[in-house]
C-alpha cells in the first residue's frame, strides 16, 4: 500500500469523520495528532454529526478551532494531558447535511470514516437491513426523493451521490465501530440501501470507486463529566468545554485496502494488516462481551461503575470463566491457532476494567443488549454447541441480560436504559410472559437460528437459576 502524498504546495488530504463523539476524539484523532506531532501534516481531519445531538460539544469545538484536551489515565492512576488539534474543521449540523455532503464530495477528501454504535447499522442476524426501524424506512423514502437522511446509510448515500455527480474520485469508507467484519457489513448494508432507493448508477459507482476495509478499534472512553473539565482546568489552565478522558491503552488494526491513499498510520502504532479477523474476534468476544457481562452483573447487585464490578470477586469470576471455559477454546484451536496470547489478553482486559480512574458507568456499557447478544455472545454459543461442548459459562451472559431486562420491565433499574435495536413492546412481552426464560430463548433477534432450540433453552434455564442465586447471595452494596 502506498500512502497518498500531496506536494508541499498542495492542500492536505482530508479524512471526514461522521460522529464527533468521545471515541473518535480519543482514538482516531489521537493517531492523526501523532502524525502531526512528527511533522507529517499531509492529512487532516474534518468532522460533524449526522443528527442534531452533541450540539454543546460541537459548539465548543468550533469555538476552539477543533482543538480540545484529552486526559488519559493509566491503571496505576497516572494522568497525562494532551492538546489535540488534528481536527481542523468542525462542521455544524444542518437538516440537509449540506456541510457534511460538501466536505465529503471534495476531491481532497479521500476517506470518510464513521462511528455510530453497533445498533446504528440496522442489520439483522442474516446481515439484512431491518426496515422495521422507522428511521431507516424513512431514510429509504427520503433518499428516493433526493432529500436528506438521518441514518449512516442516508448520510453516506448523499455524500457518495455528490462525489459521483462531481467526479470527485474514489474514496475509502472506514468503519470505526465494534461491529464484526465492520467494513464488509457496512458495505453490504449500504448496497442494500442503494438498491432499495433504486439508484443503479450509484450502486455501480460505489462498487467500482469505494473500498470498505475491516478494522478493529479499542480504547475505553467514558462519557465526559464535569469532573474531567475541572481536572483539565486545574492541570492545564484551560477551561475546555470539549475536554474528555480515556484510558492509556489504545489500539487500532486496519486491513490495508484503501481506494485513494491513506495517512502513514503504521509509523504511529496502527497495525496495518491483510486480515483483521483474529484481532476482531478477540476484541469483540474477550473485551466487548466481558464488558457487558460486568455491567449487567454489577447493576444487578448495586454497583454503579465498571471498576466496582471488576473488583467484585464474584463478578470477576463470572467474566473470567466465560472467557476461559467457553471463548478461548473456540478462538484458539489446533486447526486454527490464534496469533494472539488470549489468556494474556483476558488478563489485560480485566486489569483495564478494574481501573477506578476511568469511572466508566454500568449504564453506558449495559446499553444496546439487543445488538450485543447477537453480535458479541451468540457466536460463542453457536460454536460451542456445534462442537458438542458445554455452554454453561457463556450462557451466563444472556441470563444476566435477561435479569437486567426484567429490572427494566419492572421499572426498577437505577438508570435509564438505551437500546436502539430493541422493540420495547417485544421486550416487555418477553419479561411479562408466563415463562420469561423460554420467551427470551425463543427470540430470533437475539439468538438467530439457535432461538427456541432445546440446548439453548436448557442452558439459559440453568444459567438464569445461577444468576438468581448469585444476586440473592450477594452482599448488598452500601451507598457510596
């Protein structure tokens, strides 16, 4: 792969990012900042949101010319402050997304990246677009009429239409979300969306002029709190309304398939590879699924933060057993050994989650269970069952989510639950059924082809009984 390099007399190339939330600013922007700090300014970042959320942050970034302060915290509690100025253009939201479309259609824009969370891709268990989501169905009608959309597919379609019409050249679409085979899946979803709107010319252009490399991203980045802003002010003297924090660990692995060049990321620690599969599976199953396990279990026994649950011996053991007993055996086999030391990776993950300085909330990590079970957990269930092996340890995770969901159903969760992929009526029906475990086990959104099978039902019945015992026997958490 040859990285694109404008001459010194030319303007830099642009990576346009859709979704200027905390994760992008603590991850992709940090790698770009490292290039700038090393004197390589051949690429810059621009970005904005496809929905009118985060207006205060966008306003603060615009006022500071895109700059902000990042606080990183190590497991030992060491705090480091860094000024990030790699985002050189912050695009305000408008209902027609005209600012983003104009930026995305510029010939100097060679990469369009995005972070919208897993549920924002509206893909069912068979990787098909689910038009039961009203906003996705509305976007299909809007784009048929050449109007603006509100989903990632609507936004990308507008940008790519403009690029095609203006002959702006090829572009890479780079997914930065925790979605298995994220590049392949967004490409499939996008092409399905374009087919639904009947734009055959655009489909042909997208197939020829875009690439969608798979990527794995990793850095714990909690929602910013007023305390972060206060610490930044005390440490740097800058009152930064866009300040945020993240852990010291950071990783980005990308398949080197770019349509029109890329920054020299390999010089600042990004792993450019031919296949991201092994890294992706380790991240999704050992980190993401474990994160959710700790959040659901911690909430059930009264914890507020991830580090509290990770430091709780019983909860840590649940997570350890899930990885050790059921997940590592399907990711590291004699026929297909993993290139990663998975036991070491497990231990590093748990140490990261135990970091009290991160103060990541169960509420944030527990969200979107209706996407996380099929994406993070069901593959291990399927592979263990296909091998004729026990699923006792992995079944604890969906059982914990069911118990968590029953608290939501009863209105006794200590926080508001967000789940873009959940149909609230269906979730209430599961929890209100005569046999909630059987209703849960029969849900095809969650379990796909395993739904309703005797093996899954038996495992979830046993796991649900163990979850009830775990919650009942757990010492109550005192107020903090």
